[in-house]
């Protein structure tokens, strides 16, 4: 029976994360980039300025500041994909996969922008005074297709319990057990408690925590990565040569590396890029909808920086550290083990702890961010009263995930995570003209 279930899940995953779906995700970003006249290039510097600029209207609706909305979205986006996902992309697709990851991020910025614009435009205030927004709302209120919003919410709620919960606590418990010898159950209990004290306070407390945790988290990991890169700065031309050369030519086998064709570089670059920055999956706009703003475009521009920070900055740091030495990236290791080996090579005795701590903080932040995504999906399906029991179930599953075997949970929730993209992309393409109109109106008035 389990073999049938495993086989079924692999078939579903091969479609959801297969080449056609990945092409659709990146293709949607390409279409939106053209429609919006390369807003991801023209307005990127403006977007970063807006991140730190207070909202122009004190009367703007919303639950959290625009910056808190960004850090909440980043808390869910920056995670194991930045450490383990990048390493897997290099192992399976070669150094050229990083180039295609960058391409994915470039077009993904236009996608994230559009998602946030629609999320703010079609959000609504609930009876308890909180804001609800995201794909379920713009599918329901924008396209008038509530049934698609229900499908998205079902997939999102399941994904939150799996890839946003049990998979994360499992990764942390393994990392801390290997690095510090901490029992996995203890890790699960502590993680559950730390998550509970944040999410039970709702989005306002989540926003206050993430605006402090995310900058520290990013600076910690990127800081050590930058230290390694600066010390080995003479190797950067070699790294860039690997990335650009093998984006268009096959990478031969060497050491423990089995080799990779150009098609593999493209596929795994796109796959890990989408998995890391989540552009097009519909998760991040749920957080951006809660921002205190009276301009959908303003929040859309802020959300665009999320992809840049996640993929162009943090993922690139991981990739550069791994690719600095052939003995590292051709070692035959994969996932977080490869990243740990890379940091340990350049920072002996310290590297493994940096990766373990980084992975733990990244995963914890993912738990916080995804708890809110799942909560909003549950609210759309069952109403406001379903939020409280959902939070307790979410925190309980953190403990279960810490010591349980989550292979099936990973496969199923991974499939649901990818399946979220289907209704979301329908909504984005169907409402692309609305995004265009909002954009034109904003820049004519500003």
C-alpha cells in the first residue's frame, strides 16, 4: 500500500514541479515583465527606497507596517532552500544552474510585484477587524471564481502543515543533533514553544518579531559567507566563469560530481529558484495584503525586493562559497551536507556550526511565516473561529515533525505547495490588465 502511495506522490510531484509547470511559472514572470515594461529593472532602486520609507498615509488600512509585511514574507521565503536547495541545484544541475536561478529570480520579481498589487487591491476587512488578502481573495473577488480560491486555500493549508511546519522542525532537529548533540524531541518542544508565543498573538506580533529576526538572520549568514568570499576574492572570476560557461555548455564529471547537461542546469536552476523565492506560488501576497498602505503598487514594489534579497543575495552567497573550490562542489555531497562541507573547508571548526545555526534560524522563521499563511487559508475555508484551534494544531505538529520520519509528508506537502501555483497563475494572468492599470495610475500620480 505504501509503495502505491509513494509512487502516486512521485507522479504528482513530477508534474507539479516538472518542466512544464516550471516553464509556466517563469513564463508568467516573463509575460508580466514585458506587460509592465521591465518594472523589475526600472523601479528596483525605488523599491528599495520604499522599504525604509514610512507610509505616506497615516489613515491607510492594514495590520502591520509595509516593512513588517516584507519581513514576514521573507521569514517564510528565506529557509532551507537557501542552504540545502542551492547545494542540490549545483549537485544535480552543475554550476550553470545558478545562472538559471538568477534568470528565474529576474522574472520572479515581476511576478511577486503583481501578486502583491492584486493582494492589496482585493483584500477585505474581517469582522474581527483584521485584514484578509491573497490569491483566495483576488480569485474570489477579482475573477469571481470562489471555487478556485477554495482550491488554493486547501493546498495552502496542507502545505503549511507539511513543508511550512513538520519538514522545517525535522530539518532543525537533525541539524542540531548532528552539530550539538541536542535530542530531537527537545528541539521539537522548544521550537513549538517559541513558535506558539509568537503566532498566538496573530499577525501583529508576527510582524514585530520578524522585523527584528530577519535582518539579524540574514546578516549572520551572509556576513560569514561574505567573509569567506572576501578572503578568497581572487577565485571569484573562476566561480563566475563556471556559472556562465556551464549555463550553456555541459559540465563534465569530475571527482564525486556525475556531470550535468545544459537541460539539467536549466531545470534545476528554475526548480530551486522557484522553490526558494516562491514567486508565483501565491504564498507571499498573503503577508503583503496585511500591510498598512493605501497603494497596491507601493506594496508591490516593496515585495519585489523580496526575490532580490532571497535569491540574488542569499542564494548567491551559498553558491559562491560552494563553488570556490573544485574539491568542495565536486565532492559528491549534496543538500545541506554540501553547504556544511563548504563552510567547514574555509572556516575549519566553525563552518559546521554556522550552517547548523543558520539552518535552524531560517527554518524557525519559516515556521512563523507559514503559520500565518496556513491560518489565512483556514480562515477563508472555515471562518474566523477556526484560527485558534489551527494555531494549537500547528504548534503540536512541530513536535511531531521534529522526530518523525517525514519523507511522505515532504512529498505530499511539496506537491500541495507546487499545486498552489495553478489557481494563483490563473488569477494573475486573468487580472494582469488590472495590475497594468494600477501601475500606470500610480506612476502618473506620483
